[in-house]
C-alpha cells in the first residue's frame, strides 16, 4: 500500500511537470507570435521575454551553438559603430536581441526525437509567419474605407507607415501559403492558403507594391519547377499543368468580365494608378534604387565604420540588407550579416538534400526563406523592419539545430 501511494504520487508529479512544460512552451510560442507581430511596437521586449522563458525552461539543457558567433559580431559592431543604438534602452536592445533570437530558435527547436524536432521547427515557422501576417491584417482592417494614399496608418503607432514596410509583414505568410498550396492534399488547407493570398493581394491594391506580386509569381514558378521537374509520372505532370491552366483561365475570365466588380476595384486602386496610368507608367522602369546601390558600392571604402555616413551621403537607403548594414554599423557588421546569410543558405541546402526530412517541411522552409531573402534584397531591414531580422534569427537557429540533429 505504501509503495502504491509513492508510485501514484510520482505519476501525479510527472504529469504536473509535463503540463507545466507544455504551458510554458505555449507561452513561449505566444510571445514569438507577438514578437513577429511587433506587438505595440515592442518587438525587442517580446524577444527578451522569449529568451528569458526559454532559458528558464531549458536551464539545465541550454545549448550555445557556434552559429551564435556571427550574431554576436553583429551585436558588438552595432553597439560600437551604429548611431541608431544610442539614445534609450529600446535602441540599445536592438542589436542585443539578435543573438538572443538565434539561441531561442536553436533551443526551442530541440525535441525528444528527430520527428519532434521537425514538428517544432514547422510550428516555429508557422507562428512567426502568422504573427507578421496578423499585423498586416490589423493594418488592412483599420484602414478600410478611408481615403488614403499608399502610406497607410499603422495599427500600433497610429502614424503613417511606408507601404513597403507594411508589405514586408505579408512575406513569410506568402511563403507559407504557397507551400501549403503545393504540398497539402486537404482542400480545406488549400482554400485557407488561397484566402490568405487573396487578402494579401487585396490590401496590396492600397499599398501599391510590386514586390508582393513578384514574390508570389516567383514562388509559384519555383514550386512548379521543383515538383514537375522531380515527378516521374508524366500523367501527373500533365494533370498539374492542366490545373494551373484552368486556374489562369478562370482568373482571366473573372477579370475580363469584371465579375463581382473586381476590375472596378482594381482600376480605382493605388496599385493600378501607380503602374498603369499615364503618370504612373514610369514606375515600372524606375531605377532609383539600383542607382543608390551603385553609389553605396562606389563610396563604401570611404566610410568603413558605419554611423550611417554613407546613407547621408547618398540621401537614401540602399534597400539591401548588406549595404544598409554596412552604412549603419560598418564593415564588421556587414561581414557578420554575410556570414549569417551564407550559413543559412548552406543549412537550407542540407535540409533539401536530407531524405529523412519530409517534403512538407522542406517546402515550408524553402518558401519562407526565399521570401525572407527577397525582403532582405529589397528593403532596409535593420532600419525599418528589425522584427523581420529577429524572426530570421529564430528560424536560422532552429534550422541549424535541425541539420545538426540529422547528422
């Protein structure tokens, strides 16, 4: 009887610990969601809370990978050479949270088995993508029905936010939606993916951005090439091409016949006015950003230690994470970002080549990482969207854990 009571007490204690661990893990995911959402413009505070929670939960099993070195180099360089890290605690926290996020991703990705690790990483990607997309939807709904230009008001700050900065909020979800569309066999999930893409394109009519449209087309092309190029069944290839042609034909039919008044909505939008009116046609061939990039490259050796002197000389951002980081914090910070991006590409290649990893996870990582890299190549991330770089750091740490666990 005494032994039975001891055993019963042990079982109850074990269940309590498991339930407590699950609760804390849920809280961690919730704060990751808020971090990617840039909740109340407090992305760095959310990142610190996540880091502290993960450290508490995994105190005895906390791992520090070599992958953190590049983010530490970026942190030190930004603290020493960036004028953006001076002024208050929020500015100081920006570079500090990047290595924290790498550690967070690396430690919360680990599972009791390889299968559990892969599930954890899938959840991490989904939570981060959903958080950023949630911010996008909040901005969309709060600006509906208002007579506004492309730079609409942000839900959190209540001030005008650049159209390109808002478009970035949809990038990771575009990767998720395209991945779901091509990998899931459940029509309900495909419908949700299509609904997400439609909502993103709808708000983009106000934002008037090119990159969202380019990204969706690019990801569809990449996925079709991968799937159709790897299939050994010619009939499956024919069916896939037939379905895509039918979808394209239906879209053209809807547009041509102005069904549901969709062409009226499009023709009155900022997107249409920007690119297809007499005064907006030049937007299609504008080369200002490329000129800025070339000027950054031309004068970069004159300003190797950041403090945004290069940006002030050119008069605008380079809209490129490597060149903008160079302008912000100098050559060492730029080198650190290059190392992180290169290593992230290497880890993705390893994942794509690993036969033990299922196609759905491979597709999700590929599409989301391509989306992030397109964002990095088109916008001043550390200046205008540090939440996206923080999200990248979490994903980078998690895929690093995945490749190491597969060895």
